[in-house]
């Protein structure tokens, strides 16, 4: 890296990912955490509104990847096409896992009463932007 290049391309991508996740988490009050993972289960980046939220991000990323890829395989076996979104609803909140290209999965953890349609739309709109900064 020369003195004219203060940031490597890796640093720029890392910052873009973090900025993207920060913008997404601020877009809706009910979003608690946003995690970007590889389909291999490796956590790439995450942001949280609450520092006291006791979540093992790496474990969530690995589990999300397994669930998403299993659902994707199930859909392929049934010839249903590409998987866009997996939604899990619990009494205490919701988990959304959205495809962001062939390598990534965007995970969003929210309150139970969040507007599901709004989140689906946000995830769909952000898919192309995230594909660019994921590679």
C-alpha cells in the first residue's frame, strides 16, 4: 500500500458493509441486530442497537447459514426456484434471513411487533446494493 492509498480495498469494503448495516438498523425502530454472514457460516459484519443484548454473533451467523442453506436445498429439490427470504417468528421476536447473492446472507433480528411487510421490502431493496459490497 502506497502513501497515496490510505485505505486498502479490503478496508473500504469493510467500511461500506458496516455503513450499510448501520443504515439498515436505523431504518426501523424494532430492529435489534443485523448480521451479514457467508453461506459457509462465517460472520462478516454485524451491528446492534443494544450493547447489552446477549447474543453470540458467530453462533447466530453459523446457525442462520445452516437454516438458510437447508431451506434453499429443500426448495431446489421441490423445484420451487431461488430462495429469497426465510422468516422465523417467535413469541419474543422475529428473525429474517435474506439472500444477498451467491455468497452472502443478511440476518435481521427484530421485535415481535415489527411490520413484516416493511422489513421484506427493505431487504428486497437492499439486496442489489449488498451484492456489490459483498464481493
